[in-house]
C-alpha cells in the first residue's frame, strides 16, 4: 500500500513536469557563482492558504516564471510557493539552500528526487536551536548525487513584506558567508551601543534631559534593527513565541514614539512651532493605538497602522525641522542633516522592496547605515549645543573675573597708600613730641582713616559680591531687551496695519481676511508666546536683582543708625551673599542656624564683624587647600537665657598659641603685604566689647580655627557666663 502511494506521487510529479513549458533549470555550478538565482524559479500565491503540497505539486499551470533575481512576493498573509528544478552538475553531493531573510515567519522545503519526497519545516515561532543551523537565516541541506536532479518546492508565509533572496552555498562557504553577515551587523550594533553609552555618560555629566531622551531613541532604533536582522529572536527571546511573532511591530511603534519625543525635546517644538507640535503628539497617540491593536491580537492591522504612521512621521519631522531652522535655530541644522540622511536610507530600503533600485548589499543594509550616521550626527548636534552653553558661561565668568580683578587692584592700591600714611604719621609723631595736643589730634585722625581704610577693604569685597551676585540676573534682563524691543515694534506695525485696514472701504469680511493673512504672515501666535516669555525672563531677572539688593540693605543697615532689635540669622545670611564670591565654589558652607530671639544691637556693625571673621576663615582654608575641594566653614547659632552665641569654625591652617595672643592687636596680620591691614579683628574685638559681649578663640595648627561670639540680648548688659559647648 505504501509503495502504491509513493508510485502515485512520483507519477503525479512526472505528469506535472511534462505540463510545464520551457521550465528554467537551476544548475549547481552556475548558482554557486552568482548571488541569487531568483530568475530561474516559478512563483504562485495561494490567496486561500488552503492548498496542500500534494495539490500544489499536481497544478503546474498555477506557477508563473519569475523575472527578478530576488522575487518580491509582496505584503500578504497568503501562502507563497516557489518552484524550481535543481540539477547537480558539480562534484558535490550536498549543497545548502539559503534564504537570507530572517523576518519570514514560516519556510517549508519539499525536495522531490526520484520516488522520494523529503520535507523540512522551519518557523520563527520556534527556538532556533531546533533548526539544523542555529542562525536566523533559513538554511536547508539538499542531498543530491552528481548528475542527478530534483524538484524543489518552497512555501513561504509572513505578515511582513516577503523578499526571497535565494542562493546556493557549499558546506565550506556557508559558515564564512554567515560569519561575514554577522560581522557587518555586529559592527552596526556595536556603533549604536557605543553611541548609547557615550550619550548616557554625557547625560550623567551634564544632566541635560535632551541626552536621556536621545538615549531612549537610540535604544529603540537599535533594538528595532536587531529584531529586523533576526538577532533578537536568536539571542534575546528565542523561546518566547509571542515576542517572536510581535516584537517587530512593537519595536517599530516604540522607535517611532522615541523619534517623536526626541524631535520635540531637541527642537523645542512646543514653543517654536506649537501647531506642528500638536500634530506630533497626535502621531504618538496613533502609535499607542497600534500597540493596543497588537495586544488584542489584530496583528495585520497593527502592522499596517505602524507603517502608515512611519510614513507620516518621516515627512512631518522633516517639515518641523525645516520650520524650526527657518526661525534661526542653529541646532536645527544638524538635526535636519541627520534626519535627511536617515530618511534617504529609508527611501532606498523601501524602493528596494518595490524593485525601483536593485537588491544588493548596500540597499539591504541602507537603514542600518543611515541610522548609524544619524546617531553620530545627532551626537555632534548635542555636543554643539553644550559648546554654545559653555561659551556663554565662560563669557559671563570672564566678565565677573575682570570685575573682581579691578576691585582687588583698587583695594591693594588703597592698602599701599595706607601703609605709606602710617609710616609718615609715625615719623611725625616721633619728631613732634613737644606738640602733644596736635599729635593727639593727628592720631585720632589717623585712627579714623585706618578704620575707614578697613571699611574700604570691606567695600571692595562688597563690590565684588555685588558684581558676582547681580551679574547673572542683570544679563538675563539685558539679553531679553533687544528681542522684546523687536517684537513690540512688530506688534506696533501690526496695529498700524490693522488701523489702515479698518478705515479702508473694504467689506468687513475682506478686512477680517486681510488682518488674518497679516497675522499668519507675522506668525502672530508665536510672537505673542515669545513676548510673554521675554517679559517673564525680565521679571525674573528684576525680581532676583531686588532680592539681592534687599540682602545688601540688610547687610549694610544704611537706614538704621540707632539701636534696634535685629535677627542675627538674617544678618549672617546677608553677609554670606557678600562673601559668596570669596568661596570660589570650592569651600562648603554648613549652616546650623537655631531659633534666635531678636537682639538689641547695632546690626550693621555686627554684620561687619561677621564679614571680617568669615573673610579670615576663607583665607585660612584657601591657604590649606588651595584650588582643591575639601574646605569647610561651619556657622552655628544658638541662644541662652540672656545671650546668643555665634560659632564660626573653619578647617584651615589654624594658629599656634603665640599668634592667638596677638590677633586682636591693631596692625597685626599674618597675611602678605597688601592683602590685609591688620585692623579687621581689632575692629571686631572693639565692636563685641561695645556690645558688652565676649570673643572666644579655639585653634591649633593644621586643625582650623573656631570663633565663638557671645552677644547679650539687651545692649550693654553683662550676661551670666554660659557654657557654649
């Protein structure tokens, strides 16, 4: 019985062969020398997907000859059949049939040789290890003796566009060809991984959100290409049927969403082109709908919707980038170039599917080449953006540095003049003992000048602090003035035009049309948004400037000549505004402020005390650490029943006992000539004594210094000695 079935099957094949007219033959020798032998095969598309192999083999008239080296079977869920006669005119007894398209879902091989029919069924829905060759390409062994021939049938099925690149390999060449293919793909994926890690590193360095959005984009583009190339099924989810079936569509949707998010972030579409930004948001929603359709099981419709979205988004992003570039946004230039490269590579890839361009190594891998070049160019674009911001920051810092150097020069010159005057006065005093009364007057005058000189030194710090703190908000205001002036002139021109139209003899509808056309020409909606943005920036800069001036007012207490109750925590905060430029972003200030009652005092004089001690602390820390980090200044405030305590501690070079005994003496200083008058701590000591307070100094060489100030709550009272810890 079994013999009769085989005999009948062989008879049917012989009959089918006789009915085919002028059938092309695939000779092994010739096929091994060319890339693809698709022109030597016959094709049939079973739109019912119900015909069996037996029925197909008995219906040779269904097949039509192929005229393409790589047959294009289209995007359909139907069964596609390929038929050809293979003649072994070589010395080999085995050849390997390769179909170099990993996105084909199913590929079944039927080999009819004599009375024997062999079949092999492969599918992307099963692990690759179950195949004879553990590779994403479909590879079939065909055993055929020298001089023999066989009828070959292939059944191909997929939800994607099916291209059938058929080629013959020998056992010696197939591994080399596969290794070469894997190497090419590995180079592409390696480039994408390097770009991902590089930009991720830049993000953690700069914290610029454009970089993390770009990393998200690179990840999905690379994963999509890895899936299309078959490596995801081969290495990532070889045992997961659902992922193997659906991840091409899912990755396509996610890469589209990632592309739109990056374009919106990098091009600032929400501010510059709001209407097009809304269109981009709509396409994101459409992609999400395609994912939802995929999850409910409608794979074909999800695939079609993703492809439609991809076409719309490709054109839409090109339009958006061009519109942004026309509005003089320099960063859009790089984006436009990179997206044009990627868009061109997609067109080449699609044209290859429709036989507009030839099927070759370049067109097959055009998307990988384009996406890799795009990733590199976009990285350059992000780097250029960082360089622009860096140059702006360097210019601002240079301006601040020039102001600080000028103030330092003034202070040094004043100190030199002061030293000369002191020497002159000292000589006059030694030569004029007989003029005691005059000398006493001169001494008082000299003392006043010395105190004023110390105030001038503090004024230098005050000026530098102002230049440093007020520079950024003032620059923010001034940089917005010219754009705002330009926009207001445009609005005034618009009002003049509207007035002209309003008094014309045109009908109301014509007037309204002319006004609307003029608004569209001006891009009036964007102009309104820009004016609001500029006014907001000016307001923020002016508000910040007012806050700084308020802090300076608190520090100087220019309007408070009498005793008043003051918040010393507030005074310390205002003093830190002045001293902030001395820290140079290298010294950490730790504030442990307690809940202090108001103190009856001369607040401005106490602020001067705080500035003197903090300036000395900064000097000591810089002497120890230089330009390195590690320096700390800790300011602690506490209160007792009758006094408040202010502790200012640093981890600078410290002092030995000999120096500690002299620090409150007039003109004593450990600083270099021209850097200090030696009066700061002397004035500090006298001010605290005037308030009937105390100063305690704790210091050791190499360990830092701590000043503890005890100030009575009521001016002039003598507090009971309290432990300060």
